[in-house]
C-alpha cells in the first residue's frame, strides 16, 4: 500500500498528524508513506519517522481562513507529481484541505477533527453563541462551511475522531452514515512524563488551547476570582496562540485576576509536556468539543482534569472517575470543581488513577490499525463513491 499524508504538523491536529505518521510506519514497516506539508517543523528528527517528506513553501504562516483555501490549492499542486506512486491520499489535519484534490485519480480520505461549522446556520446567532467578536468571524465561517460541505460530500471516506462527528456532520451535510468511520486519537503515552500529583506552591491551573473563546478561556477567567478567594496562591497558566489573547488579558484585568494569569503563548510540544507533568490541575472548559486532546494528554500523565460535558469527550469521560465534568459556559460550576479538586487529595488521586487507566486504551498502534482498515476498505471499493468527482448532490 502506498499512501500520501497531506497534513499540517502544528497545533493539536499537528500532534495527531505526526503521531499517526509514526504509528503507521511502525505498524506496517513496508508501508510506503509520502508526506506533504507546509510545516518545516515536520523535518525535525523523530517527527514523522522514515516517511518521504515534501515541503510546500510560503503557506504555513497564513491566517486560518485564507490559509486553508491557499493550502488546499497548494496541496493539489504538490500531489500531482506523486500520483504515479501512491494509491490513496489522506488529509488528517483538516478535511477542507481536500477541496481541490477531489478530481484526483486515486481515492481521497480525510479526517474530521471538529464539527463546529456543521452546527452553524445562516443566522448570526449561531456564531455569536461561541464568539464575542462574531461580526468579524461570521462571514468567514459561512465561507468555511460552504467549502467544508463541498469537500466532505465528495470524499471517498471520512474518518471522524468521535462518534459525535459522524452523527452531527452527516445529517448537516446530507452525507450517509456509511461514509463515516470513527477512529479516535492515539496518544503517545510513553513520551508523556508522569505527574507526581504533588501540590506545589503556587498551585497551578493549566489551560491548553489555541481557540481561546471556543475552548472556554473566558469562562475560566470568570471562575478565577472564586478560586483565588479560596486558594490565593493559585496561578493560571494559559498556553495557546490566539488572535484574541489581548482581549482575554484585558478581561482578566477587569475581573481583578490579571496578576494571577500567565499568558505563555504557543509553546513547543516538549515544553508543553513539562507543564502537564508539573501542573496541579488541567482546566479546559470548552463550549464545544469533538474530542479534546488536552484532556487525554493530561490523563495520560496523571494530571487531574476539569472538563465540560460536550459531545466528543462525553464518549470517554466519566464524572468523578477520570475527570470532573461541568456544564459548558457555567463559571460557577467550574469554580466549584476547581476548588474541590485543588483541596481534595483523595479526589485528585482517584482521578489520576482513573485518567491514566482510560488513556491506556488510546494508543497510537490502535489508531494506526483502525486507520489502515479504513484505507483497505476504501481501496477495496467497499465504501467509495461511484463517481468521486461527481459528488452526491
């Protein structure tokens, strides 16, 4: 089997992409992998293993919405010279990157890492629920929704990172259920250092996520005064690169908690793992979540997590057993959970054990095997469209 992986290798989906490439190569040593990416970081040793690397120039730093259109076109151009030596193309980091690759003479598979665009509609309120700066985002998300719908409806097959993805995206875009297969993320458990569970001074609440608004940072900041009232030494470590960072910093200052918040920006993955290993609690109170990589990374290293009840994480989170789970957008419930967890040694230890046990099922090898099964199914013609180029609607 000869497979081309066309992907981004930065951010949360970048962790997935590089873990997948390495796991595929380790699971099937004679698998031929060609990797196309705009991210030079993929050339680092041990990032993608022994796959052949093809770098796309001058597109990696583009803003998100213009970027995916330009990158989709760049991916198509980069794939052309590879067509004679590949059997299948997989876009694991963003299904919209397949937009201009749908007429290729090989099957095209893509992974859906989110379902946000699918729950939007033409009403501005559907965007305003998640973003304070919705007027600027509304037209961009409408464009993204149209591009995503067009790409997904013509793919050979779609990998969803949770059952929720297929259940939400399929009906929204008119795609039949048999075109979706769930393959949950695999976490590289051995490389994540263990958290010893010790309470250090200051206590640290770790937030990880680039999309500050949708990942619930504003909710966390609203919860911070109550946490600080109970544990004044607490610090909030905020990791992620976001265009909304300045607004969040100003909001923290207006709440009187700015001095307790460290906005660290984007950090290199190895440094991020060290924060997981040394923090007291992870809090990512997402308003919407298709999976939640930081939850599982935290659980893998034994860092207790406070999460929100969202469609994807609900498939593996159990409140009080492997995490504390609160309603999305509820700052009071979040504050109560954080105070409870910061002050209860026995609870932290129970969640540490439960989280690590849950995480052990999410292995890269399992992810690779299930992904390879999708490839085999598509190549056998079991779920390919009769006319990939013609679409279904």
